[in-house]
């Protein structure tokens, strides 16, 4: 009955929680979606399945807990002792061996990543999860170890040690609190490391902008070479009126119009944009690759040269941004994407490389020769990367648009385009962190429930302490120490494990630690721990002293 009632409340809470997330996508996260036409879609089947899963999970937890009572004797149950001393020691040794094994496995993952046997992300993230398992197993062993027989000692330090010994009163509950907080902290801190801040990678040749401060689109194709003197004259690029235009170098791309295949498009593209890459651009070796089918040293140094290779089965080699490949097209490097050619016949494009976080997201790129064969009707150039001095790039955009207004020329800073992509990715990360925050709420609520339950079960002991002279402040301090140790254990385990897991992400973003997220999470958890201890202290103060003493 309790599980059913909880499932009903949980289903209602899920609807409210989902509504808040969708409302965020329409308001404060609108920069990522670009539309207010996003609404919560409710499915009775999904809500019912979620509620049923909650009931099943609750019943499974109850059955798992009842296993201990089957082996307990009647005297031990009357005394409130669920584990004998021998059982505690045996389980403590088992958890200690588990911690050692998990630590060795984490070390092996790190060694494999360092040696290149496993990918960096998989190696370090696996090591972080194993380190989390090892730390929780170590805590499980510590709270089950036999407490010291000597007194805790006088003064506040003695009271602190006395509160620490209370962690072993119900070791399973203590471990549950630490694990809930640790998992939530791990999610929040690790996800924050993948957040991308505007302009963090600069304008290097291997950055997301490729070293080009500006990019441009033309509504009508430009058929002349804008880098030659004759081409500039025919296009009306008057260097005399705007001397800065002489510093602009155009990198043109042929374009087969199609659907945007970037993360800015909420819909699955069927016919993505195709760009024709010139041989001159291939030789420049711009941008950074996340993956490729390169085999020779030359191809590994410049995977763009894969576009000039001839595939035996007649497919055309293509390159795209990693986000476009994985999250928009739902394919991988080595897979094929079929599009319509200029004559309507299918054209097979095989992905031979994936760019890492670039402004070229949203299109598939092929060699210029292959482009002209597959799409002979597409004339001229409509997409451009513009190379110019970074300090003068913004001031050059208006004269360029004015001079090429007849072609519908629109110039955009490449950093702004990349920031628009990052806003979408950061929004996804924010939703994951919102789920981690929900786990943190559950952890703190569980902490408060555990502390209240422990206080109620120890009411006779606490009443005896009050009777022999321990004041209210001393008892409150004992309970607070117990609570804060649980909180600190969860925060330290989760944060330390997350820091190991996100090493590749930290290196990719220049080594900046997600201190803001870690600090905010720690502050929130510590505040929740204080509130939990205060609620337990208030419960102690409300307990009748004489009734509790008589039951002792």
C-alpha cells in the first residue's frame, strides 16, 4: 500500500518535473531550442509503466531487507541487533576485499588509457566509477568494523568521536546515505566538466573555428574568385574605400542546399547540406579531428586528404562534425549516408572522418571533384570561411555585406556560431544536471529520514545520556557530527571519483576545473546535512525523558 501510494505521488511529481523542464526549454533555455513551440507530451502508458516500475523497485527493496530478518534470532530482534559480531566482521572483510579489487581495476583502467589500449574517455570514466565503488566499499567496511572499547575521551573532541561511533549503529543506513549523496555529486560534477564556455578555445588553426574569425553565406552563388584582383573588381569589393578588405582571404565552398544537420535543428534531416571542399583548403589541415579512417602517417597528420582517396565500392568519402554524425544523423565513422544526386539518383557518402566541435557542424563535406560529379548543376560558391586579422574582423563584416548585398551576403563571427552550438550542448548538460539535482534531493531527504529513524531507535540511549548530565548542546553536537560525517563522506567520494573520470574533458578544455559546480553542490549538501541534524535534534527535544528511561 505504501509503495502504491508512493508510485502515485511519484507519477504526479514526474509530470510536474517534466513540465518544469519543458517550460525551461521555452524560456530560459530558448537559446538552445530556438522556438517556443515545445510542449510536454504525456503518455498514459509511459506514466503507468513508470509507476509500476516504482512499485516493483520498492517491493524488491523490501524483500532484500527482509533477508536479514530470516536469519536473525528472536533474542537479537528483541535487542535490536540485526548483525552479530561475527557477521559484522565477516562483512567488513568482504567489503574491504571488494574495495581493494575495485581500486586495482581502476588502476588497470588508468594504465590502459595511458598506454592507448582503451580510449581515454572510457578508461578514465571507468576508473572514476570503479574508484567510487572502491570508496563506498571502504566506507561499508569501516562502519561495520568493531568499535573501540576504550572511552571516547573528555571534551568536545570526545563527543565528536562518540558521534562518529554512532555511524556503526545501523551500517546499512549510513552507507545508503553516503551512496545517494556520492552518486548525485558524481553526476553533477562530472557533467559540469563537459560544459563549454564561449571563446574557451580561441582562434587557433585546430580550434573549433579553424582559425577563421568570420564565416559567411550567400543567397546567390558567386562564380568569380573573390581572392583575385579581377574577381574583387567584378564583385565591387573596392579596396580604396575600405582598405581593410585587402586583408580578407575568402575560402569558398560549393554547396548543395539541404536541411541543416546541426544541433540547432530539432528535426531529423533527410537530405543534409553538402559542401564541396577545395584542394587548397585540404592542404591547410585546419580544425581538429575526433576520429577518422586514416591509415598512413600522412593521413593521420591531415585526415582531410581522405577526401581525395578513391573508394573501391564507388562510395564518395565524406567528412562531418562529430555532433552531426552521432547525435543528428545517428551514424558513425565508416557508415554510409545516402542522398539524392543532381539527376535524382542516389549518391552514397561514406564517412571517413569526424571533426571535433567545429563551426562546420550541420553539413557533410566531400572533395570538390566528387561534388562536381555528383551535383553538376550546382554552380559557384555560397558558403565561405573568411580569414582576416582577428582584431579587425568584426569591423570588416559591414563593408563586406554592403559590397556583396546583391548576392545576399551575410557575415557572422565564427565564435558566435560556435557559441550557438555550445548553448544547445550546455542545455542538454543542464537537463542531466537537473536529474542529478533530483538525486541530490532524494539523498538529502533520505539522510533526514535516516537520522530521524536512528534517533527514534536510540531514544533510550539518548534519554540516559540526558539523565546522567549530558546537556542539550552536547547531544545536538553528537547528532550533528554523525550527520556531517555522512554528508562529507558522500561529497568527498563523489567529487574525487568525478575528478578522475573527467580528466580527458579537463585536458580538452584547457585544464579548468568545474569548481563552481563542485562548490555549489558541496554547499547545498552541507546545508541539507545541517537541516537534517537540526530536525533530528528537534525530535530528541520533543521526546519524553521519563518514558524513554523506563523502557531502558
